[in-house]
């Protein structure tokens, strides 16, 4: 931050969608922050997207509605967009641009950080291997989240991903350690009722004091959505790497972010890629997702759970497709389970946490975790096949062992998968439930668990 | 007599059989009850444990809710009180700046501000406007800047200058107000530190 301000230019050449083209501009820098001032004195923020030939293209975060060529001026501030950060941001609610939304003053900043973040030195990265308990059995038991991981939730429109996001934000904790834990929650383009639900849910559960909320609602300008995940991650990085906290960043909904990116790209008349999204969508997404991680010699970590709704439940859509290339696994919310009224409706057969193996076992969760999880996956998969078979031949045509798998599938969905939105299960409770499922099978069907674990945990009838 | 003894022995046998039957029933009933009781004990124990653990969880949850919301409430009140104090310091400082003596070093400040503005705008062909208080000071140093003119219009500000290129396309706000505004977050931090916050 400097005492010198920027030059204000009053020659606006064009206003096109969310973009303002300013003429006769010298010395503007790429990504520089711009203050657009209207004739009425209203100020809007923007950033430089392109400079050259005496012109600067400015992307206005708050939209260009109501701006006219005459009377509008653009002030180039001489710095990139920064977020004031301090420990005081915990327990606060901000809008999508990082301005207080809770009626309280701006936080007293410890420092001002460029919202684009510093790229992590790959050499400095530490492999994520510490367990985060979300209190949601299906995640903790079968697709365990580890500190520093990026594990997206792929959902569809209208499904209960936001309930799940709020539950994870409320319940997530680091088990057995006294380390500080914080949640940064970024809502991008959500409905007002959802934003209010997130705020109230964290407030009423007492989790707000360790959380920071960034709320960009559906009626906020779409362009603001480009900034929301960046300010959220900037705060997360500060809490993690400056204050040594373990930070879980929940971002919902990344699809709205990608839509905003497409809007700008279309306004800039760029050559469109798949489904009209810009060709650099992959690169752009990676600038966000790659901000998760742990650094050697630093105490904290940034873990990301981005949530995206797949248009038409299409997992091959560019957004989930490109997200899947960057992240370390995915949690898939299933439409069929949702229709059955199961919460959380997670389809375990399409879901996977690639880093789970390093975050579970003796010293983290329990020595039998990996094996019992494999057995549950295997048995549930078989139960699905049996269900399909029963749909054709009827239950009467099934063998005794098939019937046991059928029963196992029901127990899995009704007792393990199904969980109340305020039910916070410990990892021990989750493992006990997994053993209850496995114990539906006769011992000779248990092929993925060592005998010593079977002897110890198998629940005889 | 013989028939009487046969009758008695039959009655005895029936009585004995009935007695044995009843005793066996009692024993089996007792065994069943014992078995049920034995079976119920671990179930009851596990239910008891579950009730206790659920109760503990619920208590923890309520405790978190209460402490969480009261912590937030207390922190928010502290923030509001701090902000009020910072604002008071700020407004006192601004009053002092507004009423500061314009003689002495003040003309050097104006010279610096004009020099900075011409450098940033990249032209010396500029039109300067200021407030009524600073007009004379600006006028006195204007001869040192070729191409610079003083606007006849004045505007309300604490001090300093607003510089416009003569073609009207560029403006540079170098008033004290703008400079303070730019540094406000840092100044707030300094003031808060005086109150012992954020050190």
C-alpha cells in the first residue's frame, strides 16, 4: 500500500458487457485494480484485463449497468486487488469482494495480500497425510479427506450438496490434536435463502467463531464471482501459513464461477472452447485448486472442498471434467439416492479420495480402516448387482448369499449412508457401523480383511 | 382294600407327575427369565452407554453453541467500541489537519504534491484546483512549474491539490483527503495498536 494514488482517465471508448475500454491510457498494468466512477459519484471496482495501443480493457466486478460513456471515469489505482487479513477475520461475514456484510467495520488488517496468491513452490510442498474428520460417515469412512487435499463434490441442480457443505463446515475437525482449525466458506452465486442458511447454520452451531464466510448471492453481479474464491483462498492461506491453522475451504458452487468466466470470455470475443467456456478454463481452475496444500516447515494447511453442480448431471461436462484432472478424487452426489430421500445421497461407487490411503490406518484412524473400507465398497457393489438381478428374476430367484448382499445394501443405505444433518459421527462410530455392515456377511465372504481384524471386530449375531 | 391302595398309588403317581411337571415348568421359566435377563444386560448396558454418549454429545453441542455465540457477541462489541475510538481519533486528527497553519513548510508540501502530480500524469500542461485556504499558497509556488495554471474554481477539501491535464482526459487527486483515504487502513492499524489491538 502506497500513499500515491492513480491517474483518473475520463476518455471511455466503449462499454461492452462487463467490460469498459478506456482510451489514451499510459502505464496501466495487467491485473491492476481500477476504480470506475460514475457521474453520480458511485464507485465500482474492476481490474485490467488487457493493455496496449493506448487502450486498457477493464473488467468491472460490480457490472456495468447504468454506466455511460460520457461522465464515467476510470482511476487506475497502481496496485493489484488486495485483501486485508488478520486473525480478526474469523467469525466475520463478507460479500463476494471481501467487504464486510455483517454490519461491522472493516477488519484492522495485519497485512494486505494480493488476492491472486503466491504460487506454491512444488519443492516445498509436503505430501498430505493427516486425517480430517467431517463427522459424515460416508466421507470419513470411505473417501477420507486429508489435510492439504483438494476433494471436490460433484452434484446436480436441486440436490442436497449445500446442506452437506454446511454440515461439513460445521462439523469438520482435526481429531486428537490441539492445533487450531478454521473453516473458510465461499458461496458463489447462491440464492439468498441458501446464503442465509449457511450463515445461520454456522452461527447457531457455534462454529462461526472459527469460520470466515464470503457470500456472493445470485443477484450480485456475475463478474464478482471471479473474485470470491480468490479472496476466500487468500484469507485461508494467511490463516494457514501465517497463523499455523488447519483451514478447510468449502467453495460452492464452482459452476457459477465458470459461468462468470464464460461471460467475460464471450464479452472479450475470445474463441470459445467446449460448451462456450474459454479455452483456458483448465488453467484458470488450476490457479484456484492448486492453492490447496501443505508446506514443508510450516504448521498449517489449506484443504479444499469445492462443490460444483453438473449441468444435466453430466459428469463429462467441461467443469467437472477439468476439475477432475486437477483434484485428488471426487465425491459424487447421486440423483437416484437423492430421489429415494437418502441424505447425504453420495454414490460411493463413483466416488474416490485418492489420498485416503495415506490419511488412514494406525495412528490416524484405526489399523483396520483401509481393509474394512475395501470390503464395504466390494460388498455394496455386489449388492447393487444383486438388486439389478432381483429386478429381473425376483427375490425368490436369488440364492441365500445373494439375499444377504441385498440386506447388506439396505443396511448400508439406511444405517450408514443416511445421517441427520446435525448428526456428527466420530470415526469410531463410523467404523463400528462399517463393521455392522460387513457382519451381515458370513465370515467366508469376507475376503479383504485380515483374520485378526475379523476376530476382533466382527459382530456375531 | 386292594382297590383303595391301587387308587391311592394312582393318585400319588398323578400328583407326583403333576408336581414334576410344575417344577419343570417353573425351572424352565426360571431358566428362560435368567436367559432373557442375561441377554438384556449387555443390550441395556449398550443402550445406557448410547444414552450417556448421546447426552454428552448434545451437551457438548449446546455448550459450543452458547460459548460460540457469546464469544462472537463479545468480540463484535469489542470491534464496535474499537471502531468508535478509532473514528474519534481520526476525526480529531482531520480537524487538526484542516486547521493547520498554512505558512512555513506548507508551501514545500504543495510543491511536492504538484511535482508528484506532473510526474504521474506525464505532462506539465496542467490545471490545478484547490480549496480557498490553500489557493494563495498554490499561487505562490505556481511560477516554479511551467505550463501549470491555477483554476478559478475551488472545491471543499482538507488541503492539497487536484490536478487535471489541460486536455481534460487525465485527473490526479493529490488532496490530503485522498492521501489519507489511501492510507486509511494503515492509519487505522496504527491507531488500533495504540489501544493495544493487533500488536
